[in-house]
C-alpha cells in the first residue's frame, strides 16, 4: 500500500472544536468535553476521508518560543496572561490532558518538543516523511509548507462541520494570494499578521507584498535589490522597506516554520485498534466520550 502521512496541528483542531461545539457537552461529572469530542470526531473524519497509513499529532510544547520572542518581542505578546502563560478559555484547560491521554492510549504518535511550536514539529515531520503528506490545520502560516514536488499539501479546516478540510496545493496558494505557490512565508513577512503580533512593513499591504514577491521571487532577492539600489523598487516602496530593514532582517526566523526540530523517536504507523484497549475504554467511560470514540475506532478499524 502506498504510504501517506496525516499530520495533525492538534492545538488548531482542538481549539476549533472547542469554539464550534457548545460547552454544554459535558462528562458525567459536568466537566466540558466539547473540545475532546470534537477533536476525536475531527480525527475520525480525516482518517476516513484521507485514508492515511501514518499519523502524527503535533503539540505545542512551547507556544511562544524564546528564539522567536528574541527576534521580535511582540510575537504573540497580546495573548499573554499572567507570567508566560497563554491566555486561553478556562473551559479548554482541563480538556487538553484528556486529548493527550486519548492519543497515547490509541497509539497515535503525539509529538511536542520543548522550545518549539506544533508548527515546527509539523514542518520537520513533513520534511522527513519521504511520502505524500496532508498537514491538517486552521493556521494559514502553515501554507508555507505546501510543496507540489514533494506532495505536501495543507488541508485547511473550514466551518462546514467537524473534520471538513480543503486541500491546498501551490496552484491554490497562487490563486488566493497572487504569489508563487511556495512563497507564502516571504509574503507573510512583508504583509505581517496581527493575530501573531507580527507587524509587517508599515504601509505595505497584501497587494504590494504580493507584487514584490512575485517580481523578486524571494525576500532575500528583494532585500538584495533594495541594498543595491535597484530602480525596479519604486521610491515610496523603497522608503518603506528601508525604514523596516531591521524588522526584515529579524522576521524570517519568526515567520518560517523550523524544519530541523530534534524530534524524539516515534512510531507514526496508523493504529487500527487502541494500543491500550482497556485504558481507552476506561477513559471513554470516565469522560463520556461515547459516540465520538466509537466513530474514531470504526474509522481506524476500516483502515486495515
């Protein structure tokens, strides 16, 4: 059977589930399990639709890595709670450990590496996969991983029900943003992303960023042209880029997904049954995961 890897941006999926399913979905003790049940349903549908032979669930061991904050201190700063913790809805906090337990009991490889985000784990896993990869996420930053030559696609989650995801290849990235299909990271560096505290170049919006990246192909080539006084860069744009030169030197390390994360050893074989059937059954009963767990077990069994 041809190999295909399903790589899950777990935080993206369980946050999407949490916000898409009412907190009135609870365990027998009254604890919300909307994120847990939604996450399991996501995975069930993805396994059924994408028919992978391998699967990895990436986690955020560090949601705001020090190397990115050192480069641009505003990175995700608006999401800080007390200390260095991320400000998240209280209802999701007790659900994340349950999701982690479920993955472990099922035998689905769960990978988080201290000092890196889930995005970086996904970038490294995709880089090393050696087979077609579907990266499932609701984070457009990961569009930079799209690579037709290596059969890496982004399956971008959409609000059409749990598990719905649209595949993105280079043509779709180009059609949406007007840039070369593998130039998303450089485009995003210029444009910025307020949701991540990434300022971008003041005065350079999406259209100008797309025009510059389409003309010069890469950020490095654009900066070389800027530094050499290339007349192809218009006066007003030159002024804006020159004023943001320090930002443009620092931003790539923040924007670009790492592809050299020191991953632990892991087995990404898609399980066809729980690794620990009794433990998983006990977890399902404790948290009232019922139909969601059944749908995932059925999807895994059908993947034999």
